[in-house]
C-alpha cells in the first residue's frame, strides 16, 4: 500500500491520480497507524514551510514521518515535501524542519529587471534536470529530462552526495535528492506528464 500523507498542505488528489494512471492505488491518510502499515509513504506539499510544520505537529505526524524514513520503506517527498525534510527554512522567519537531512531551505533572489539574465521568482514552469546520480526514480528516462516546477525556495544540502539532479535557475540548485530509501523532488512529478508518471511508477515498483 502507498500512503499519501494528508496534512491539508498539498495537491493530494493530483498525486493520488498520478499513481492511479500508472496502475497503482494510493491511500490519502493522516492516520499514523496507516502510515506504519504502508509499504511506501509519500509526503506532498504546496504552501508555506512554517505553516506546514505547524500542521504536521498539530496532527502528530512528525514522529510517524521520521519512523517511516528510518524503517527503510521507500519514502518520497514532493516540492514542499522535499523542503520539510531539511533542518531549517527561512520563509518569513527561521523555521525548524524535520531534520531528516542536514541543510537549509533558502529563497531565490530575484535579479534586477535590467539584468540580461533576468529571471522571476517564483520559478514556475518546465525546466531540465541535470542528472548527477542516477537514482532508481530515473530508471528508463533519458538524460534530457524536463519536469514542472512551482517554487520560490530551494534546498541546500550540507552533504552534496545526496543530490541526484540539479536544475539551473539561473544557477544550479538541487532538484532531486536520493539517500538509501529516501527520495524527494523539488518539481512535481504528478504534473510532469510522461517523465513524471514514469518516476511515480518507478517509485511504486521499488
């Protein structure tokens, strides 16, 4: 069973439908007992870092998430679900994260409008992944993989060995991590058409 964590901060149904499209059922739940029984766990997320952590604490989901990762079962974070895995975020003010991975979550700095390399914040739309380590999620995908992003903050891992892919905006940032059973993407695989659905299928079949 694939369990998608419900903490009122994610596009839960879109992720669930993504798994259904590749032939795998997924259950949306906020019940720690269901998470404990699940074979695989997904932490999605859209919204503010601090609000998300407050909601996870209110629903008593922090320890079940850490236990799921520690258990060795496949675990997938998506967008904000990637960012929450790290020590600290700086959205609004300094906020403590789950601390499962060492590092921080920082904001893109918008460039001046008269800059030739001007780019907007948030980073929104399709962008390419540069594969640094071929994680199991990337099985069957070509080197030039494009995925869909919507975010203003990005992760800076203390240990660069966890980085699976990077993406340029305009400088390289970490767009996927992989450590043992733990996977997380800054992009939205459920919105990334064929490539994203292949990643969900790869995760479901680990």
